[in-house]
């Protein structure tokens, strides 16, 4: 078994060890902080500007850039011997993961992030607080759905194989790989990313699973192939999908489908670590949770069935909260045209709160139910505020908190909360849902242009009824009647019985009175009878 060149330790006191176990930690605190920030960043890279703002934010741009260059020179002298382990160009700075081990991505890793590494820089300390909170909550990012016990197996996700000259294909692979990592993390598994070549990497064991992706040209579009082998190279699972047109929506639909199929395979593979009812609860709970937070990834009726199956197998608060919220989603998406039974929904929510009062996601879903179906807006805001206190690194909790602020008419606060939800969900399959909420908040705050910008990004990724409604309204406010009428036609296709009188009805699922008035006015302007 071969070791990587360096091991970066961010749990507990920061340290860097070479392949012989000797400490090569830089002497400068900001040099250490820069390394740690890269190690804890997505794909181990950040922009120069981002690093300057957090490490030298009290200096001017020129002086901050000079300080960053000096720090990079010092670090290169330490880490760049026979190979470029620390890399930089005019925009980006990154670590090459082929040459580093990271203790925080190991299965079951626990501890305080960067204990004792505090600087006077406010930007760094703000980032560190957020990073610690997100790491503490990472296994609860989607709520406390219990993860399976880790068997004697590791999952490896190899860097995508494709044409180096074709940046479009590389972008497609990176986008789908991000969703694969998230699909694993949702079920409590954390993949080792970008396994190195055989001459300098740990030799995979027979029980390990190695995930490889490849994209290649196919006709006018491209094809994406994903395969999983064991440590002996025996093929265990494979899927191939074609993308006919070069449109974001096509890539998005393939991403969601492949991630869902891959997650199902991983769940089946890990089934041996959970037995009987406990396994059934976990698998069904994960499926329902994904459907709630990523509309379109799971049929809405299946969310209800999966929640009920999870409850039948194991009484957990989050499963009851999912069941109550699933009935709201069926009504909110207009798959069911009659309002849900309020008593039935709130019975599920009260049970969830009794079983899991300290679960942030339960608080968020319960609060949303109180606002959406019971119209108790004060309790809605209070419970979602408690949710973000319990899970400050959860984009889902911030998303529901932003919705509650819109319901209460606190529109500027809602915009900030929604933008934070988008930031927390960046690069994940939950991002379009957060963008839809930001659209809602910006529209009600009077920023129709900003609402259109984030709304179109969300709609390109998923077709969500509230997104269509709010985009239609934003276009009408901007005077872009042709674009607004296009959204109205899409709206009518989803609801053939739609009329202005129906939108005015208190039974139609719009909570905020100002929001209802804006939608009714826009629909009338665009020609709805």
C-alpha cells in the first residue's frame, strides 16, 4: 500500500504530514490558513479574490494580491518538489488531490475544525464559523435520517475521463459528478475523490467500489456513461444516457436520473449493514427526503408512499414530518386539486415534533406546515428560525425560513435568507429549489429583474409550479408581455381549469395576500379570463 505525498489534518489542531509522518506545517499562520481553506473547499480550489478578501481583507487590493503571491511562493517551496501539488493561475488557487490525503473526508470523521487556528481577520473567522457549523451538521444536512453503519468498504469516485480539448464535455462530467457525491452523502457515505494511479495510491480492496464516468460525442449531442466496479475490476453496475441537445435542461434531467439510479444502487449495495425494518426505514426515508428537497427527482405520490413505508418500519420524527409535508407538496404542485385534510397533516407534524424536537429539518418542515396550511405565520417564522439555529449549515432549513419571512411580509430579510440558502446549496441538486425561493422573495421585495434572473436559472433545472407562477408575475411587472404570456401558457397547460376567479379563491394555494394580488393582476394583464 502506497501513501500520498502529504496528509492535511484539519480536525483538531491543524497540521501537515509528509509521507514519512513528519510534520511540514508552515510556520506562518496565514500560510496554514490558506492551506486549510483550500482543503475544506469544494474541489479543493478557490479564487485568488476570495482568498485575499478573507486573509488580507483589511488591506488594499494591490497589497492583498502581493501578500497572497508571497504566501503561495512559500507554500510552493514546501509542497512542489517533483510534482505540482499546489497550483495557481491568474484566477484560481488549488490543491491537486492526487498528492494529498484529507482527514475530514474519511468515513466517520469527527472533531472540531481547525482548533486554535483563529486569526484577527474578520473574513477568515466568519468563514471558519460557517465551516465548523456545516461540518458538524454534514451528516444532518438533510435532517437526521440515520446513516447505515459503514461496512469494510470504501467508495472511490475517479476523476471523469474525457477529451481534454472539449471543455463542454468536461463541464457536463463535473456537474454530474457533483450530484453523485451528494447522492452518496445523503445516505451517509462519503466518497474518496479522484483516486490516484495504481503506482502511488492505496490498492483497492475486493469490497471497495470504484465509480468511473466518461462523456463522449454522440451525434449532435453527447453520451454519458457511468460504471461501478469492485476492487477486482468486476463490473457491478452501469448506466448510459444520451443528451440530444446542448441545453441545460437536458443535462439537468440526465443528472437527476443518473444520481437517483446511482443512489438506489448504493443503497442496495449497503443493505448488508442494515437489517430488516431498520433498512426499510432508512431506504424509504432517503427516497422521500430527496423527493421533497429536489422536486422532480421522485414522483410526488411516491414521496407519500415512501414516507408511510418508513414510518411503518421505524417511528422517527423526520418520517412523520415528511409524510405531512408530502401532502402539502401534492396540493402546492396541484397534483391534488383539493386542499389536504388540515387535521391529518397537523397530526403528522405534532407527532414529528414529539418524537424529534431537536431535529432542525423537522422544525423547518413543521413550521412550513403551520404557515402553509394552518396560516399560523408567527409560529411558522419562529419554528423555521429555530431550524436554522439547530442546523445553520442546512440550505433546506434556510430555504424554509426564507419562505416563512415572505409569508410574514418581511421581504428584504427573506431575500437575504434565500440568497444564503442558494449559497449553502451551491453545486447540489437542491440549488434550483433554493433559487425558486429567492425568485419568490425578490419578486415580493420589488426586484422583478433580479427575480427573473434567478427564476430562469431555477426553471431551466426543474419545472416547479410556483416558479412558473412567480416568473409570469415578474415578467408582467417588467412589461415583458411576450415572455409573461409564454409562462402563462405553461401555467395553463399544468392547470387547464385556471382562471382569474380561481386565483382569487382563498382555497387556491397562495398564502401571502400581497402575493395573491400580484399574481391575479399579472394573470389579468397577460390575458387570462
